């Protein structure tokens, strides 16, 4: 183990920002149940409402249409249900359209019957094609009763979808349009109205806030999914359960930082590009997935022929570098990436993901390059743990 | 405002224990996504598994059957669904039986159709009667396809149900039996096998842990509800979403304390009884709800004729005392208590709840008594804020 490690796995979870940590500590000390009317309860309530304003501001939204959840997966699970309401009237959605490269929390279709979930194909560059989406919707969508739910930027490749174009196609088909903005927030500008999204999904811990908070941000609040977590009527009845004040306060602090971070991505991009130069120099036959498409500045998803990602990841870890093979989900189980499969890459593609943040330094990239050189030199067939 | 306040609202949310706070801070600093296989991820994973053991131990359960959720409401929402599975085979539950005095997160029946939700009546003392429950189940239950879900101890009155008797009746009717142990944990001994429960619901923040963590503890894990929050397959597929490591670590620390707290309840009971002596002396016509039934040592729910609870609560708050009018839920909205209604008390019953903890001191009770004396003396008709 190395004394100082290089953490290059921001897309799995970004380190907690100091301002978010401070906001959490203040909230923990405030105590109280935010639904209580006494002073302790009102103090907790105030922290939540301040955070709501900050999260709304990050995406150009309105505070009253921000529903706090325990994370992005909960927000996605809330959305992927056929049971909705328009005001107080029940509304049933018949069809769900997801991108084939969506995160599993959207991809599996939630409570929709499998036969009512349609996957929108992506090209070899990872991009949805608006005309293909239009054709799939034309064939299957039921106006006013369909939901199109895609990611803004992919968690593995960083590929940024043509969001406004897909939104426009969805609108023309009379479908609701939801955007998983988990990886995009704080990295590209997001304005819910400009994007044409009816809903945005956000996660605190991907932008330097704590794990345990996320949000479903609605553009209008008129049409909403039925509550997923039911209880005492919190979050205007959209999400029951005592609010996680500390996590929400930390989310608010991180959202304020994320709004500024978008302008600082050129520095991150320079480091990522430096890492990719090193990859290409060390392994000239490496593939960098989605490299020709618009991508987040912080992400690189690459494969070196003959190098098994799982083994290489262990080698990097031993060299003091945290990165990932595919995404972090599924309890450490590593299988073929459904994102690469959706892009038409076979199971032979065993890829590693670098994902950087504002705290990443030149030294981290140098250490990554040194480790990669050693791992590639030792060869893919060898058990790296024995090296 | 008073410099030092008396916090007598533990049933709404207990103050964060120092050990829980320390565990959270350590987890926040550890960082990482618990599903990542690198060192940062494994450190997070270790904290979660330690907490899982502590939570299991609190209720005599097995760690591998503890599913962490974002709180008790989420665990209850997960349970109150007709869609279950036995191993991998789908299982559909047809009927849900809840106590009429259950918390709203069980009472509203979740995803069961309203006509399939039956309310089990409680008596004027707040207790379920096993023979009545037997009769209701005999009339309506479908063996192997029904769920009986009741609270162990009531959040408003502290009344403790005849848990093992109800469990036995449920079993004889072939129904699954789930116990909301949110208010009972750390206050009375809980052993999932002794109680005959198939499931227990727990909340971290009611036992001195943080808001944002709860658990569904299963006795066997053979029959489970379908996941509510879906995502990357965390929690053995029962609950998706990146784990809230800090809140879970804090929950674990609080669970260890709660296991010891049960033996310290006599001191809390003495203070509660002292408070009730003061209530009866100051307001001889006061009603203490459920006083003749087995009750948690820390709770007193009382009404003084002519005294409006909402107004009195504001008076207490101004006097530096945090207590509640009914439960804390529903965004501070105060309506008639459904618990009192279920006990046969009319809307005239406007009740206040005192709920104590291990940190409650004699001085807190004295201050409460002094404030009550003033509030009662000023009379119920008067606006207390003007006093």
C-alpha cells in the first residue's frame, strides 16, 4: 500500500467536499425532526429548505418542485412506475422508453411490465440518434401515457447525449421526458427548461455531497409519479419518512459548489487528456470508448487488448490508484458492461474507467501512467497479484 | 428563548449519540463507494458489514437477513406491497392487516388495493385483542397470502402490544407477521425469534443514530417483498442504490448502545412517572392515554380538559421545552390523532406527548412541570403566544 493514494473513481463516488462536510456537521448538531413545530424542528426545516433552493438553482429549477429522496436510485425507482397522478387524478402510464446504456436503476424498468419497456438503441459511439428515437416512439408510444427516461451523460463512458434533441422528439410524440443528470451535474451546464426535461434526477454523492441524498426535480409538478416511500406526508406528500437533514444539508452545499465547478472543467479535461495520451503511448492499440462523441471532461473508459480489467484493477489498487472496471454497482461483482454491449462491443471488451474531479492533480495522472506502464509490461496473462 | 432547552421529544427523533456521531465522521472520512473493489470501497464495505452485525444483534437476528434502507418508512413501504417472492418464484399477497393505531407508513396500506387492507381495531387502552384479531383473520385472511403488520409499541401513547400473542394468531391463520419495532427498540427487549416475527422494521434516528438509515430484518429471508428501490443490485438485490455508509455506520453504533439501554429504562421510567405525577397534581382532570396498559417507560401522552394541544405546544416551546402534539409527521400539520380516534377518543381529545431518553434529567421534568403549571393557569382559551 502507498501512503498517499490517487483516487480516480469520481463517477462511483466523489470525495466529500469540505463545505458539504461542514454543513452536515452543523445539521447533525441541530438535531430535531424537521416536521416538529418546536424550535429544534424548525431549525432542521430551515436547513432543508435552504438546500432545496441550492439544488433547484443548480438546474435552473424551482425549489418547490424539488423532491428530496435517499438517492438517485430511489428517484429513478419513483419515476419508473406506471402509477402517476395529474393533480389528484390518477394517471396511468402505459410505456417506458429507456436508453440501452442507461444506469440499471432506469434500465430495468422498475414497476412497468417488461413488455411495456422499450430500449432505445445507442450507436457505436454511445449516442442516441434522435431519428431512431423518433421512429421507436412513433411505433410504440401512446401520447400522454409514455415516459422517455435517458441519462444526460453516461457513467462509464462519459458520453453526453443530444439531450435537447431527444427531449424535442419525446415532446412531439406526446411523451413525458425524464433526464438522469447524475453524472452530468457539476460537469456540464444543466437548465431544466433549456433542456426540455419534465424531470431531472440528481445524486448528492456524485457532486461531492454525502451518500444518502438525491432529488427528483420536476419542471412543473403538475404530473407526478405516485409516492414510492409512503409515510407521514413529508415532501408535500411525494416522499414520506423523516428527512435526512444532514445529508440534505450536505447536498445543498455540494450543489452550490457544483454550480461553480462547471466553469472549472477545462483543468480537469487537460488532466484527462493527459491520461489518454499516456494510455495511447503505453498501449497503442488501446480503445477509448466514445472518444469521438461529446464526452464529460472528467471520464475516460478504455480497454487494452489482452488486459483483463478485473486483474488490472487489482494491480492499480495495489499501486495506490483507485479506479474501476465498469461501474461500481452490483456489490463488486464484475460482469460484461451492458454499456459496451449496447455500443456494439463484444464481451471481449474488458474496460477500465478513470474518472477525475477538481481535486485531481498532475501527480495522480503521473502515478496512473507509471502503474499502467508496469501492468501492461507484466502482460495481461499473468496474475498481477503475484507480481 | 432559554439558553438551555429541555428536549422531551425522543419519539420524534432522539438526539444523536456521541458514539454514533463518531462512527459517522469516520465513515465520511473513509469515502469510497461500498461496491467498489478498491481499498476505499472495501473500507466502506467493512463499515457497513460491522453495522449489519450490530443491528442484527439488537434484535437477536442474523446479519445476512438485515436489509438496510433509508429509514423505517422505506422499510414499511417495501413490506406493504402485494408483490413478493419466495426464493426466485413470484408470490402475490392478497390481504394486508394493520393495526388501526399503526404509524401512517403501515396504515395507508402501501401498494395494496384499499379493499384488501383490513384494520385491526384497538381497545380504549390502545391494545389489540388477540381474539378479535383471530376473528378478523378467520373472516378475511388467505393462508400463505396475507401479511399482518403491527407496531410493537405506539409512537404516541407508548402502549406495548401483546406481540407474541398476535404473532401466534397470525401464524395460526397462515399469515406472515411483520413488526414495526421503531419505538420499541432500545426500550424493551426484542428477539425476533421469541416474538415470532417474520420481519422487524427499525429506524436509526429513534435510537440515537442518524436520520437516513433504517432496516428491514427478516427472520429467514426465504420469503421477501420485491425490491422497492431498484438499482445496482446492492443489499443482495433487495435494495438498490449506493449505500449511505455514514448513516449505516452511525446506525450500527446506536444499535450497540440501544442493546444496553434496555436495562437502563427504570431510570427513565422514574422520570416519566414523576412527570405524570406533576400532570395529575396540576391538572387533576387530565387523561393519560393508555396508562393502564403496558407502556414504554419513556412515553406519556396526555390531555388536559380545555387545553388545546397546538397552543400549549407553542407555550412549551417558548418556555424552552420541546415536546409534541401527537406525532411529528405530516410537515408540522396538526390534526386529530388517528391513534386516539382508534382508541375511541373523540376529536375533543387534544393531547400532548412527552417522550424521554437516557439523557433526560430531573431538571428537564421540573422545567416541564413549571411550564405546565403556567400554561394551565393562564387558561386554555387564551392565546399563549400573547402571554
